[in-house]
C-alpha cells in the first residue's frame, strides 16, 4: 500500500488542510480523493511526488445560461421590419 496526502487548497492558493490515507494504486487514490472533494481544489501527493491536481466539479446552479434570443426580431440599422 502506498501512502498519499490530499492537500485542500483555498481559492487564494493557500494550503488549508490535508488528509492522509493509503491506497494500492494512483488510480484508486484519485478516485478516493474525488469523494473527499467539495468546493476546494485538491492536490494529491505521494511523498514528494505530485500525483494529480483535482478541481471541484462545476455545479449546475453555478453555470450561467447561454444568451438566448428573446424571440423578437431586431431591426438592422437603416432597415425597417
């Protein structure tokens, strides 16, 4: 088993806290770290080796709706509709 540390990074780029754990492979460690994530980016390390930086998923409520036409046709400059 390999030892890993998940370091939680604040939006200001500063280290907030970490969680240590052990996993058999890097892939399992990444999956385990994804389960820990909430709203903060996480850097997954194994000793001095950075395995991966994970960003939190964008929630659907955080996404902006694309601009949609209002259904009205706008007149072009110099032309009447």
